[in-house]
């Protein structure tokens, strides 16, 4: 597990140069436990060109995230890709991610997900292989906030899973 300061720096760096061509591969995943709503809220930030390329490779067609109107079948493919590559367990029990929506800011696709009916979080088991099938240098940074307890994980091709205890 790495220090939050390093992750903060990586986030600023990633967002600062997101409108330029990039030579590093990083995704940011923020998870916040909203106890009053009994929900784990998840926001992901992924470079849109990398995602379009990964989806194109997997589904053998061109994808248009970042364009004005994305066809519904491409959104369905994104949901499947996320479901296949991003797994979360809460307190040792596998969960189903509920995809809510996505939007593009600059060159970054922001997706909003959630897990409902969560009464408490003692541990999170996270596997995130998003974009690992496109580029093995991809790093996925997981930032969590559970009851004010902030923790982070750095997931890589060689180490795509981690566990956090609260």
C-alpha cells in the first residue's frame, strides 16, 4: 500500500496533462461509503482514448466515447467490460456494481457506479483489471473513504487485487 501523498500527486499530474498525448497509463477510482444512504459510491476516471482502444480490441469494432452521441450498444459494451474487469467484495461477499452514467471531461471518461444495500464496511476486496488487456503498464489507483478512514491501493498488471480493512 502506498502513501496518500503519492496518489494525490499522481491524480494532479494525470489531470493536469489529460488534454495532452500521454505516455503513462493510469486510472483513478474513488470509493466513498455513504452510510446514511447505505451505499458505496464509486467514481472512475480513465483516459478515453485508451478505453476506446481497449474496447475496440475486445469487441472488434470502433468505439466513440468522447463523441457527442455514444450509441447504446457501446454503453452496453462498456458496462460489460467494467463488470468483467472490476470486482468488489464487501466484508468477504462479492457485490454487483450498478453502472449509473458516464461523462467526458477533456480526455478523461468519468463513470459513476454504486453498490447499494451496504449497512457497514469492515473490509473491501478489490480486483481491477481495467485496461490491463490493452497495456500492461496500466496502473489503477484506488482511493477509499469509509467513515472518514481514507486508504489507498495501487493495482497493477502483476498485482491486480488488494484488500483494505477498516
